[in-house]
């Protein structure tokens, strides 16, 4: 047992531990993007194969497994060691080609071809009886020598990637295996020292490489930081960099200073929240940034602090790291003219150019939506048709320009009388239409009467400085008459026609023969008649008493 321990310690442990650490060091060094990721992975696997070979031998000699106690074990064990050593040598050759990169795109095919030739040569050696006993050491010495040559003669632009020192150690290690193959008495500490020096050499190269890359990254980062203010200043757009933590301004360019009235010498006193007209717009922007670190095309109304000067801006924002602080990079584009143009187009599409109320097409679109909503929530609405009385004579007598002024006054009074939720439109010529939302028929008739009275009370100045008064006739229909918009419009128009036929300047509800004033007067007459009857009864009773 003691003999086995000595054999393990002297023959296997130095190579096992040394090859394991070399494999790890080579693999770690190979994780470099500039040289090509995993460019030493084959060399790393070569030493890893040695590790498993020695580990297997240690397990066998330790007595944990005993599969080779037969007479055949004397032939199987050497063959396995030779095969593992040959595989390791092949991987070293391929790893050398991968490291050098001197042959470009033909490197890998040549590496595999060269590896096959070496494999053939090693197989040929295995068939020679006088060399079979030291084949593992011969295999390893050849693989180490080839890998060492690539390490020594490969040149890079940077000395940080130089493995020449490790190549020299590999040559020494190759010589060690040659001497051991011819049975020269070499001490195991030599092998241990060679592996240790090679590990230190690889890690030294790695540290030098990492230090150099760190210096380069630091230099690039410094140059980038120095360029950022210059890039921001030369940008054609206003740019602000603000701290997300407390919203203070960190960096601005001249265009942003001019746009937001910022004092460039004292930017830290400003906050971006001061520029948003609607605070909810800024909350929406921050919400979007919480979902994605970069957004484009966010539109909001901003202003100069302390003024009422507002403008539409298109905002592109990115969350970034600047001088060890999380900041918000914001670039702005003034789209006020574009928004004004869009608003003009919208108004031309939906508004009557003379009166400023909705046109007929927009009324129909909005009224249909309101009707569908009334169906959904089971609410009522009313429809009113209005027409200026004797409007043709107004144009004929005072001219069309004055007629336009009358139409404007009509629209102005209606807008002042109606609610914002009501839909008011010019239906055509001197005819207007209103949809009263959430209003029953009685309420609609009251609103129509109030509107008629307000219009009757207003006046338009004539060129002679006299005041011209005009009246309107109104037809009202309730939502309980029909579910169809065109049918409701027709019935409201019928009520309007009835009002004009019966004297104008009045309100008529569809289906009623009398207007409200007539109904009121009738009720008063009925009250008077009842009172007269009571008096007559009293008189008759008094006379009979006498």
C-alpha cells in the first residue's frame, strides 16, 4: 500500500494537478474577443485529457476500483495510457494552430490534416515493440513541442498576448518527458516546478492582458465622456440631460437654453417638471420609460417657466449612465407648426368656416355615437331643428355680408346657451341642429324655449347704427319617437315646419298641436272660467237667500 502511495505521489499527482490548472488557465486566457473567443480551447482540452488519465490511474492504484488484476491488465493499462496521451497530443497540435491564426481560413483544415499525420505517426510508433513501453511520454513530448513552437513563434501587435515564456516552459516539459521515456532518473519536483511556472506564466499573461484592456477601456470611456458635451452642443436639436433621482439638470446645450429660458451658468436650479403644462404628461413619459429604457415620438405641450408661452414638442428620451449617475437624455423637436397645421386641417374637416360650429357631416358622426351610447345606458336625448325667420329677406334687404353676421350671432347665442356636452351644428343655410344629451322631451322643450327667448333678445348692429333683431322657429323631437337618426331629423324638421306655418318665433314639439305659450294661456283661461263659475254660484245662492 505504501508503495502505491509513493508511486501516486511521484508519477501521477504532479501531472494531474499541474495539467488541471494549466487547462483552467488556458481556457480562462482563451476568453478574449480580440484573439477570438475560445481560441485555446483545444489546448485546454488537451491538458484536461491528461488530468482524467492521471485521475483514473490514481483511482486504480488507490484500490477504489480493481478491474485490471487479470493477466490482460498488463496490456490494457499501457494501451489506455498511450491512447489518452496520443489524444492529448493531437489536441495540443490543433490548439497551436488555433492560437497562431497565421494561416487564415485554411488554418483549421491544415491543423486537422497535420493532426491526422501525427496520429498516423504515433500509431506507427505504437506498433514498434521496442518503443511501446514509453509511448505515452513520446506522444506528450511531441504534442508539447508543437504547441510550444506556436507559442514561441506567434506574434501579436500587443505584448499582452505573448505566451513565449509559456512556450519555453512547454519545451522544457517536453524534454522532461523525453528524458523520462529513456528511463533517466529525474526527480518529480522538476515536473511540478515546470507545471507551476507554466501556470504562473499563463496567469501573468492574463493579468497583463486584462490590465491593458482595462486601461484601453478607461481611456475610451474618458474620451467618450469628453466628447458627450461637444456632441450635445453641436446637435441640431435642443438636448437636456437630467438626473432621474431629483430631476435636476446635469447638462444642456445652447438650443435647450434658448427654448426653455435656462441660465446656462446655473442649470442645477432648474427642474424638468417645470416645463410640462400638464403634469400627467410627464408622468406618462416616466411610465413609458419604466417599461422601456428608450422611447421616441412622445408628444407633449411644454412651456418656458414663468410664462404662458407654450409649444408642442416631440420628445426622444433614453435612460443612461453618465458620470456614475442614472440620467435621462432628452432630445426635443418643435412641432408646434405641425400641430397647428393638423388642427387647421381638423377644423376645416369638421367645423363650419363661418359660424365655427360643427358642420353637417361631423354632426351626423357625433350624433350616431351619442345615440349608440344612449341605447347602451338606456338614457334619453332630444333633437332640435332651428331656422332663422325671414332670413331670405334679411339677405335681400341688407346684403349677404350682414346675413353672415346674423348667422354668427345666432351661433354665438346658441353656444352660450347650450352645454358643452350638447352637439350643435349648422345643418345648411340658415338652418341649425342640436342634439341635447341626457335630456328628456320636456327638458328639451324648456331648453328650446330658453334658446328662442335668448335669440329674440339679442340684436345685430346695422351699418346705419340701428339694431336689428331677429327670431327663430324651433322643432323638437324626443328619442322615444324613433331609433333612427334620419327619421328623428325628419320629424324635428316637420315640427319646425309646423312652427313656421303657425306664426314663426315659437317652439313646436313633434306630435303636439299647441305650443307652450298657448297651452299656458289655455290653462289660465280655464282658471278664470272656473273662478267666474264660482262667483256665479255664490251670486245665485245669495239671490235665492234673499
